[in-house]
DNA sequence: TATATTTGCGCATTCAAATACCTAAATAGG
DNA sequence: CCTATTTAGGTATTTGAATGCGCAAATATA
C-alpha cells in the first residue's frame, strides 16, 4: 500500500476545503469541514489560516463566522492552492536531486519530469468553478 | 521546491544500490556505495539488509565482503526493487483514500490512477540489465 | 591463531509533518 | 453589556522516517 504519487495531507486539506468553501453560498466553518472531510480539526484550522494569509480566503470570526473565497471560483486554480501550501511545484528529472548520482543521467530517465509536467498542467486547468 | 512525485529515500537507496551492485563484477560494499551515492551509510546498510531478506541480494561478511545479486540483472525489474522496500504499489484514484470525500467522485478525477499506472509500467519494463 | 574488515541487528536520537491544546481576539445575538 | 461561538496563533506532543551508534557474527589474510 504505497504511493509514488502523493499529496501531503496539508495540500489535500487545502484543496478539499477550497472546494467546500466555493460550494457554500454563505461561508462554511472549520467544524463543518471537519465533519465532511474527516481531517483533524486542528490541522484544517492551521491550513485555512495559511490560505487566509495567502490572500485566497477571507475569514469571519464569531458565531456564524467561517471562511469565504476572496476571488471568484473560476479564477482560482488547483495549482495556486497547491502552491500556496507547498511552494512552487518543482519539475525535475531526479526525484532526489541532492543525490550524488554517478550515472550518465538520472536512473529514472525523464519520466518523472514528464509526469510532473503533465500533472501540473492538469492542476493549472482545473478551477474551483468545476465544482458548482 | 515541492514534489508531487517522490520516492522515499529508502526506495531510492534500494534502486541506486542495486544498479551499482549489478555493475560491480566482484561485489561492492556499503562504504563504496556511500561514497558514490552520498546517502547515509547507516541508512544504506539498513536498506540492503532488507533486500537480502527479500532474497534479491546475497551478502558476504568480512574483509572483501559485500553484496551480490542473487538473480541475473536482466531478471530484476525496478518495480520488484521498489516493492521489496515499499510494499505493493497501489493504483488508486484518490491520493488519500481514507478521506471522507463527499463528492460524486474524487476531486482529482482519474489522473492519479492513470499516472501511477503509467509509472508502474515503466518500472516493470526497466531491469538492472539496462545499466551494463 | 590473531587481527582487521565488513555485514547483522537492536536501540537511541533526530527531524519534520501532523496533531493537540490553550488562550486571545472578534463578533453575532439576546 | 454578556455570553456563546468561531477564527488566530503560539506552544507542546505524537508519529514515522531517517540517522547514528555500538556490539555481535562472520571471514579473509597474514
């Protein structure tokens, strides 16, 4: 049960939460997102705080508070969300660039780079508007 | 500088070491692999022990000792090596299967599955004989 | 046989991500 | 104005991977 292809939990929380927030007409709070997604409430709260600082969300405190999109759904790509949490997605042939790889080229060839590029393009073309 | 696509260091050590062992005519030891790859000596030793137990390597103790392939290079695929360390490579749409994903289908669509399958096929067709 | 070398293996340590916890700040509603 | 609710944010704990360390076992070589 291993995965070559994995998002950090934080990135997954960010994307899932943004979709839920985009769908909610009048905002949605951490408790609700916890119920729907099953992630840790604390972790969700931390991730949403980062999205607020990244200027992707607006937060409202107090009863009936919650989170709202700062821009319209069609203007927010999955890649933006991902990179707000993880930093720029690197495209590189070697999955472990710091290794002293004494071969003519990376053992893995160019496949890693190609697949990362493909995925990146996919995330770039996918916006929150896909989930209305 | 984040990577969607990543091998654990252990898996990378396994693959790089197997390549080096396949190339060495008369075995190669942990120190040599450390020098060439730059991985932690301790970590390399641990990974090689697992490959010995998985019956992919033969080890010889004492001076002039080291590691040898148990089968011929052409008969060992990268996928086997990977799975000896990480367990079976899972093909699943959702990168986080335990999430209570309340959508019609996984937010990520089928791309994860497709890419994992593609990569798996690549690893299956690549053997240690490619590095003679 | 003695010694140095190298793997085998268990346990301790480190490190980052995930998680938990607690208090402050804001605010809706009575 | 008071109280309950909800986000903000700092700190502590947990967890698993990666590392480090020390000693035992094997063996080549002198």
